[in-house]
C-alpha cells in the first residue's frame, strides 16, 4: 500500500478536534522494522480519553517536512529508547531493529516511519508548537472510514504524537 493511502488530512469526529488533523496509519501486523518498533513503543503511552494514548516526545514524536506540493511526516524515537527496548527483548527476531539508521537531521533520533501525500494543508501552530500528529494503530489495511468504525467499536486506537 502506498504512503498516500496511509496518510490522511481530515477531521476526526470521534475526538471533537477543531479543524483537520494529520492521521497516519500504523499497521500492527507489518513486517517493516520501524512499524514493529512503533508497536512496542505504543505500550509506553499514557491513556487520555478512551482509546487515545499520548506519548512523550522522547519515546515517539513526529516531524513535518514540506517539499513542493508534498507534505511528509517522519515518526522517530530516541536512540536511547530504541536500545533500551531492544535490551528488554530476548526474541532474536527484533535484532534487525538495532540496524535502523539514525536521522540525518538529529543523530540522537531514529526514524521509524515516513508517510507523505500531495496536499496544500499547513499544520497549525499554537504558542510556537506545531499541531500534533495522530497515529491510527490498527491491524491490516483499511480505509479511513473503516478505521473510524473500528475506533467506535474499540478495535483501534489513536496515539497523539508531539510534532516539530
């Protein structure tokens, strides 16, 4: 599935947000090393309203990047958090996660996921902070409408990521 099918700029009725938000699909069953690490790190979230988890920027954060008519979002973690999570895993199948390259813009961070789409949307800023990114945690592929239905049924959750 291409990135644009897993990144949406839309309102989120279930969360009563003012205006549109950036949503990224995260497949908990993915074989991608970065998405597998995100699955582990989502357990570090702090639950707010039902089905919504807030993560500390040290654990997971997002960065907006604009190139022409494309908006990209990069989700990353700190190298320290990555190493600590891997040290707690005896399962050798997580070994490939140690080989994830560092972020070219911030050597202390490790990019785990990158999504982009064509849009003229500009994330809002308030008090010098960019609008957070919502990560939609689900299993398998699904349309946005399906994800909202699954959220209402308690089958998916949203993670709120601080953005820069």
